[in-house]
């Protein structure tokens, strides 16, 4: 504001004095001062990515709505990987051609509410933006053509129009997509201003409608072609807008498509407004969207701020409201794969953030998962409400972590007495903490977690008696014992404490002194050194008080020298004996699942290495200029300075595990560790190496502010 004013103030001294005086009066008014000083949720455009060279990207930007998801194709305009569960689309929405030639696509850019691309065809510059309607099933396409040459350009722009959809009631990891296009037929509507694609079975109708009527519109079997004859003088631009609506009822689809096209600008802008409103609601106590709210972060540290709010945006990107099983579902992955499931493990990576944002839904998820049996799968599929997949080694950790987070943040002690499938929640919690006993082989002490498919999947040596989950068992038993003590069952508590202390030496025996790493005890009697982030993160989070300062220092040195890179981290050290055969970017040596850097940073905080933690957090912010946190980030080479990119499918562009950075900032940097057995949510008062505030932090039924500065951490009640 001041920069723009300055241009005009220099022209006239009298005007200058008058405007400055007026500005002083306005700013000094109490209401204005309050607005200027009031902490604000970032605007969506502040969180947008930067323009990226398409030839360097592994995965193009995705778009989402509360009903579905899609992704930019390698085309200046087309959209693919579209699904609105239970509806999916095969192929793409159709390419754009200039004089029958495909334009070069140079750059792409992610925004929370749209994907943008730009390129050229000769002297014709092309920019496109595609938005997914926030509340209905449909897309809005915006095209700007500009003549960058020195002479008039006459050309034909053609858009191929396809939208092959089908309905599927049962999904798994792979999104079902029909290849049969023969059941669709295309016909013109509205005197050549639209194209209807109708399913012969009467299940689906899809409709293209144009704000600017094409010069010609042809239907060809199950598709169509729209053409515009365009003449542009030098520097002149032409805008073409159109929409694509998906639905079951033909008349409703036709009416909606026609309305959207006729009122394109208002509908186009409404998408952004709806996204901003939902994002604002995430940080507003007593909002109408969610059953809770997240703390508002105020800090001058721009990278910390970006990481926090981009983590929240990652969660908003996977929020779905179109499932009948639950009113709000935070799917673990989209749009390339999955799209309908919440994985226990992925969800637990942001357990506290979920308990803050949507405690009512977390409670509903937990009830359902306990009732359905957490050993009967690893995720719930929300089209059918069934559990999917095999038993997973992380199920106990995941559900226990989610239960504990819900109880600690809400203070809902009555939930522990609730009966689910013949057991109280407290009994379920205690049974989860001791389920490891069923996994101990005869004559052994530690639990055996089976083969790679039940653990890190792509790491063949990370099997059997691994240190990570056995350390988790100790932590869970200790926590269950504390809760049992609180509720008067001292005998059960003593039994749990005794078991935990018995397990501890066996876990510590897996440590490799001087190296900061842990062994896995294989069934053949060998101990195999594991150089993986999962041991560093999980053991550090579980039994950090049992680790000597020397062990903590050695573990930190291992992570710094073998895992962390300039802009991200590798999940597995290049020196690990299985590195050459661990070929996935989420758990192998050439990248990491998004939660692994976040958990590593939190361990650094727990070890008291706040400066190292903050430095690494800053470095990880680089990926957010490409887009939100994905399932994994890939390292492009083996050097510490390797470029990084969002990984291509089947790893997904959007993933709920991105919420783990918010979890780390709230708990690691601001020391927020509420405990429903105690009264002080922030117990670590040490300086944490940065200045900032978390505002409207829930503590039971009240709110507080957590302040970090040179004096350390402190909490102030706000109501």
C-alpha cells in the first residue's frame, strides 16, 4: 500500500500532507489498529507454488475438491486421473491444438484451488487455468491466447472433448477405470454451444458447455471437437472459457453446465472463495466446517510459517465430504491411486492435528476401527465402510497413538468407559499395548513383525525382530500403565510397567555402539545392521529418556551424515546393505515418505537439538514451492545437494501424511504435549531457538496461547 501511495504523493506537496494526515487518522483509529495487529490466516495465493519447468517435473500438479480429485496431464489443457467416488474417468478431458499441432507446454504451477500451465505454439502464447468446482462435480477451464509476434496471427484452435466415466462400488489401492468408451454417445446441444456425452445405460451424463460459442462443434461417436477461428493482432489476447459437468441425471447436468458457462466468471471465482473459507475455518474456533480447529501460528520466520500452513493445506486437499459412511473423510492418498481410504498409519502421523481439527470425526473413526477389528486390515475404505488390506505391523502403534491423542487433547475421559464390541475403550487400549506378546516366537523376548510386506515393504532386511516397533511396545505399556494407575487398577499398572522394563534391555541390545544405528534380529539368528530413518525416528519418539546422551548424539550424527540432504532426506542410507535393492522413493535411499523428515525433526527437538531441527525444517520447505506435501519426495541423484521433486505415480501427489509437519511444529517446536492425566500442556520450558506464537490452542474445554521466545516456552490461558 505504501509503495503505491508514494508514486502519487510526490506530485503535490499539499496532497502529500493531506493524504498522510488522513492515513495517520485511519491507522490510529482503534478498530483499524486492531485489524492491522490481528493475526491472519494466509491467503491462498501466498501458499501457491512457483512456476516449474514441466520437463523437470516427475508429477504435474493436482486439483481437489471435497468430492474428488484430478491432475494436470502433459498437455497445455487436458486433465486426467479424475475421480469423484464412486465415479471415475478414464483417459483425459481432451487436448488443445493450434492449427492441428500440439503446443509446447513449458511451465506448470500449483495453487490450492487450481492448476495453471503455460506454453506456446509459434508466436501464440497460451496460458490455462483449470479449477475443480468446490461443491459440485465439474471442471472450469480458462484459456488465454496472446499474439507475441509482430504481425497478425490467424489460426484455428481446436479442443478435443472426451469424458469417459463409469461407476464403481468397490475400490482398492488401484483406482478402477473403464476402458470401454462404446457405451457413450455424443451430441450437440444448445445450438452448438455445448456437447452432451450420454451413457447408454442411463447411469451417467457428462456435459461440456462454452461461454464463447465455438465456430464449429462436431460430435464423433463418444467424443467431440470444438473449433474457433481466431485472428489476433500483435499483443492482442483472446479468452476462451468452458466447463465440464459430471452427473447421473441428464437434465440436471445440462442445466448446471449451461448455468456455469453463462456465469463463468462468478463460478470460477467462487471456487477460490470456497477454498479460502474452508482454509480460514481450519483456524477458527467454533467454525461451521469442522468439529474443532487448529492453532493459528504467528511468527516472523517465513519458512516455519510456510511449512505449518502448507501442512494444513495438505490436509485440506484430501478432505472429502461425499461418502455416505462418514460426513468428513481425510483420504490418505489422491489422485493417482487409492482416493477412498484412510490408512491407520498415515492418519496417525498427524494424530494431534486431527484431534485438534476434527475430534468428533476422530472419535467416529476410532469407534469404527475398534469395532471392525484393527487386525483385519490396515485401512478403512469409505465407499463400503469395510477394512482393506492385510494386517500391518504399524496397526498397534497407529491406533494407540490416535486414541492417546484424542484423549489428551479433548479430555474426554468418558470415552475410556465406552463399550465397543464387548470391551471398554480402556481395555482395547491396554490390549493394543500388549498385543506384541502374540508375536513373540518360542524362546525369544521381542516381538517378531514378520516379513517385509508387513513392515517397510521394499527393504528386504527390515524384518522379524526390529528395534522400532519393540521400542514402541515399551512406550505403549508405560502409557497404558499410567492410565490404569489413574483409574485405580494398580495391579494391572504394575504388570505393564514390569513388562516394559523387562523388554527394554532386549531392545537396547540391538543398538550398534558408536554408529547410531540398530540391528534387526533375523530368525536365522543373525543380527543385521539397519541404517534407516524409521529406527531413528520411532525409537527417538518412543524411548528417548532411556537413551543416554551418547546414544542420542550418535543417532543424531548418523541421521545428519547419512540421511539428511540439503533439501530433504533419504529414508535409507546409501551405506545400508540393502540400499541397492530398496527401490521405492518413500522408504528407500532415493527419497522419503513425507512424514519421515517431520518425525526426524521432532526427534531432534526431543533430543534438545532445536537449532538443527529448525535448520532442517527450513531446508525441507523447498518442496512446497512445487506443491503440497506428497506421499513421497524423490532425490534425483545421490549427492547431498540433489534436486528434489514430488514423486510420480503410483506414489501420489496429495497425501495426508503431509500433516506430520504441522504435528511436529505444534509438538516439537512449541512443546504442546497435553496429557489428560495432568493439567499442564506445555512442560518443556527451555528456549526452542525461535520466536513465535500458537494462538487458540485447545486444552480440554478451554484455549491457550503458547509463546516461544528467548526466555523459553510459556502458556497463557485465553478464555
